[in-house]
C-alpha cells in the first residue's frame, strides 16, 4: 500500500514537472527556429530590394536591411529603451563597440544602427544561405578569427576604407556571443582599428538578456532591453603602446553601464580586462 502512495505522489509531482520541462524546452527551440526562419525569409525578401535599388554590395543596403529587421521585435515581444542617440551624431567615421549576447542581437543592432555603418563578422556567416547573401550585400566585413594575421590585415584595409568612404564600423570586441550576465574580456582589434583610422570610439551597451532569454534554462519570453549609447572616446594622443590601457578603460566603463542597465550590483574585477 505504501508503495502505491509513493508511486502516486511521484506521478503527481514528477509527471507535471517533466511535462512543463519538455514544453518549455520545446517552446524555446520553437522560438529560436522561428527566429532563424524569419531571418532567412526576410533576407530572401530584402535581397532583391537591395539589388533593384542599389545594384550590388554597398553600405546603402543597410538602410533596407535595417527597415526589414526592425519589424522582428514585435514578433518576439521585445521592446528597446534607447538613451544617448545624440552621441551617434558625429561628423565622419568612428568605431562602435558593443556587447554581444546572442543571435537576437541583430534586432538591437538594427534598432539603432546609424547610416553608413557596417559590421565586422566571422566569415562563417557568409555561408548562411540568404542571411549570408544579405550580409554580403550590406557590406559586412568578414574576418577569419582562426587566422589572427589575416584578420589584422583585413582590419588594416578597413581602416583605409573608413576614411576613404566615410564609414562607421561596428565591432563586437568580445569576439563571440556571451549570455553569462557579464562581459567577456575585450579583444584589441577594434581599438587598433580606431587608432589606425584615427577615429573616435563610441561604446554601446545593451542590458543583460538573462531575465527573458537564457539558453541554459530554455527561457525565451518577451522583455525590455535597455540600450545606452555612451559619449565618444577621443583617441587623439593615444599611441600604439596605450592600446591595452584604452581597451581596459572602455571595457570597465561598458561593464559598469552593463551592470547598471541590468539592475545588478556592480562588482569590480581587478585583473587586466583585455584578453591578451
Ligand atoms: C533580414 C535579416 C537578416 C539579418 C542580417 C543582419 C545583418 C547584420 C550582420 C551583423 C553581423 C554581426 C556578426 C558578429 C560576429 O560575427 S562577432 C565575431 C567576429 N568579430 C570579432 O571577432 C571582432 C572582435 N575581434 C577582434 O577584434 C580580434 O582582435 C581579431 C582582430 C579578430 C583578432 O583576434 P585574435 O586572433 O583572437 O587575436 P587578439 O585579439 O588576441 O590579438 C592578437 C594580437 O594582435 C594584436 N592585434 C589585434 N588586432 C590588431 C590590428 N587590427 N592591428 C594590429 N594588431 C592587432 C593584439 O593587440 C594582440 O597583440 P598583443 O597581445 O597586444 O601584443
Ligand atoms: C545553404 C546553407 C543554408 C544555411 C542556413 C542558415 C540559416 C541561418 C539562419 C539564421 C541565422 C540568423 C542569424 C542572424 C545573424 C547572426 C549573427 C550572429 O550573431 O553571429 C554570431 C557571431 O556573432 C558570433 O558567433 P559565435 O558566438 O562565436 O558562434
């Protein structure tokens, strides 16, 4: 008889728990797959518009891509609260650095993307079907992260193009997606780029997604993302030998803002922030 009670309680507690787990995992994957399908569909629709309007690969296509991507937030119940847009109003090129949490960042990127701005992306993105095509048409710059020397020489070319073509360049200095609720140490490429092109750096911080999006917990619901565009960091007077300090300064400033926007107490870290 006792065994029956144990069995019954196990079923009453365990089975609903299991079903909730399965359904939340299912819901999470369903939403992520829907996101990917929507990206592929919108890219397929945007590509001919870009080709008809601008003829080929040009940063002007980013305006078209931006208009398409801005509709996606409504599908996923996301809202952006943006502060500091006036800091984007500078004449000429600049390097924009921001934190990178997930593939969902494309929506936050396009929400505030200034005109004449291209992104640095891993070269694997080029092969992502119509998404790859649309990034190519928008003028995204691809780097091979496994070949530092190649990446550096591409960045040197980008520095020239920035001044020649009046381009802004968006870099994710963490170098990869990071949904841990903190920032990864910054790589130095973006800061070398700013120095080589002799342009200011504009940091952009997005609040943590962990309250509404968490891969480990299979969580993906609607939510509010706070975005802050910080005042530009002037690099006049900065020398190559100061790159590590510049990287650290930017990292710590962005990390402070990240914790504030995410409503979490700031915990300073002592060690050198930059990755190498
Ligand atoms: C319609 C719907 C469709 C949606 C479509 C939306 C379109 C938008 C697309 C947006 C795409 C966004 C994609 C985002 C990504 O892919 S993020 C991943 C790729 N990005 C990056 O990795 C950028 C950040 N990384 C760097 O900047 C790195 O520094 C890099 C240049 C890549 C080199 O990395 P790594 O090999 O790991 O080396 P280190 O950074 O550790 O550097 C090693 C030493 O080299 C020095 N260094 C670095 N860069 C330079 C440089 N440019 N010039 C000179 N020297 C450089 C660095 O200082 C290190 O030396 P020391 O240790 O200081 O001596
Ligand atoms: C014929 C092949 C067809 C392949 C189809 C692939 C479909 C891809 C579908 C949807 C992708 C939408 C994503 C939009 C762009 C996302 C850019 C992005 O966030 O890349 C991640 C990169 O920053 C860092 O990568 P890692 O964290 O280091 O990894």
